[in-house]
């Protein structure tokens, strides 16, 4: 496990979907550990509120980016590289759950949007980072945030299960295609974190989402992961190697 004495200070990370939820938590912890961060979402993320001595505003690039736009994501990455010189770690975290409900009842437009964000957006980010790593020396780490739903079918989550399964396979392919550059690619399922996405799950009727009771129970038990804990595991995976089992578990990891 990473601790505050491990030196990740000065490393550069990009996090998509950092305006709230897990992404905002990762940004805060990465900044707290002295990293330089590029953060984006459709809503421009606020710079993490931490000790300004550790992470003054000039150590953060924050932009409004919809990951469905390749051009917007590419310009954002270029801005981060221009400011910090390189990107060491890229976390494709932006994701949506909707539409929820049996596939036969799903809004086709919402289904297509889910795939555009969760699959194409992740592929866009992976492409941009792979090209960046190929443009300079020294490898890099790509982390695509996935879910246990990539490997377990949940009634009512056809779009989410399907899109996260695609994330796992895209990650596996990228890991093979880019291994000659030293790029490592991982699809990481973070576990359950109490974010807006979990609130949306808990608001479902059993008709929409038959497994809703399981998530209500997790909330009743307070059995959530924290974004800070996840951030430290990701930094361990990317930089410190403190838990070698993580690196030898393949490209799809469950924290
Ligand atoms: N929470 C959990 O228990 C859990 C469990 C397993 C996996 N995950 C995964 O973890 C990731 C984060 O989930 P979360 O729970 O933190 O969700 P969340 O609270 O709903 O936050 C989602 C983030 O993604 C951004 N986003 C959504 N669509 C976007 C787009 N088109 N372009 C750019 N940014 C976009 C949102 O910002 P804007 O709306 O401002 O764009 C927001 O910052 C997701 O990939 C999710 O599937 C979560």
C-alpha cells in the first residue's frame, strides 16, 4: 500500500470525469501526494482544495471536456503536456450508468450515449495516451475504470454491463499493442463507492433493477470504499509496486 512517504511527487496524471464522485476523490488524493494533475469532465472540475503549498493552482489543469469528442479530449491532453511536459498516468474514469431497465424498455438514444461515453470515450482516451507514450521515452500507465458488472450480468444494466465488458477487452488489446513502448494498461474495478451513481442505483424500483436490495444493504451497512483508498491502490499499481500481486493479476483487476 502506498503511504505518504512514497515519492510520486511531480508525476503527471490525467483523470477524466473528475468533477465529482470517484474522479474528484482521485484528483484530491493525487494532488495531496504532490502530483501534477490534468482533470476534466463536462462540468469543469474545481481544483482540489488542499494545502496550497502541496498543490498550488499552477499544478492543476482543469477543463470542460466531453469524452465523446475526440478533438476536445486531444486538445485537453495537449494542454496538459504543454503545461507539465509529459503525462505519466492516464485514468479514464468518466462513465455513466443510464439507461437502467430491461433492454426492451430502454431509450435507444440513451443506450447509444452510454456506449459513446463508456466505450468510445475510453477508447479515445486510450488512443491519445498510447500516442503520447509512443512520442517520448519512458513508458506510462493507462487505467480504465471498469466495474464488476463487466463480468457479472445484472438485469436492468444491459448498457452498463456491456460497455464495461468492452472496456475490459479494449484494455487487454491496448496492453498487447503497446507493450513494446513500456505502456502498461489495466482495467480496474474500484468496488462500491458512495457517489451520485450509487444514489441513482438506490433510487431504482425493483422492477427497473431487481438487484437494488443488494445496494440498499451496502448503504445500510456503510460498506463503501473510499476514493482515497482507491487512489492509493492506483498509485501503487502505477508507480510504487508495493503490492506486486496487483501487477501480476492480468489487465482486469478488482480492488
Ligand atoms: N461508484 C461506484 O460504486 C462504482 C463502482 C464501479 C465502477 N464505477 C465506475 O467509476 C467511474 C466513476 O463513477 P462515479 O461513481 O464516480 O460516478 P459519478 O459520481 O456519476 O461521476 C461520474 C463522473 O464522470 C463525468 N462524466 C460523465 N459523462 C461524461 C462525459 N461525457 N464526458 C466527460 N465526463 C463525463 C461526470 O461529470 P460531468 O457530468 O460533469 O461530465 C462525473 O465527473 C465510472 O466509470 C463508473 O462506472 C463506480
